[in-house]
C-alpha cells in the first residue's frame, strides 16, 4: 500500500514519536522509510554542529527501524522547513508522510480556535504540509 513513508524529524520527542508510528506502519506494509531532517538555512549555531546533530537524529531513526527489519534512507538537507517541506517530501517519492502535530519550536502554532490555546493547535510546518501535500499526511498527536 505504501512503498515509501516520509517522516520529518527534528530531534524533539514529538518527532521521535512520529518516527515510531512510521516504523510501525512500514513493518505492516513492508515499506521503506525516508527519514528527513532539515538544517535551518539561517542558524546561529555552527554548520558542523548542526550537521552532527542532524546525523545523530537520523541515525537513531535508522537504528530503530533496522532493528525491526525496516529499511531507511536518510535525508539531511539545508532548507527552510516551513517553505520547503512539500518539495522535500515530493523528492523522497513518498506515498505517505507521518509527522507530529508539534515540532521542537512550540512557539509557532496555528489554531483553529481564534485566540485560544487548545488541543486543536498544530505546528506551522505540519499545518503547511497538511494544506499543500499531494500525498496523504498522517498527523500524530
């Protein structure tokens, strides 16, 4: 049913939770995982440290998936996750995207209830991907 499942991960507990769900789905459908980590284009940290952290995040996903027999392709990219996530997912040729409602930056939310903090809030990257993706997006809470 799904050949490739893209899972954007940012190193947060939320991202790892989405990766766990993606791995579980991949096991059931004999799918491959495209683990994606985006290095921010404009960061105050050194590129080397950001790259090392990104590689570490991706290797955790790969190890966990490989331990249960799921193949992973790692994608470490420099981009703007808000602007470029749809393009990145398209490039992975994913049939499904599994992403958590929240990312590591909990300050950027879109709420469906005006001026009210609620359970219906999702992160800006997830919201943009939901609106623009041409493949199904599974939003994890």
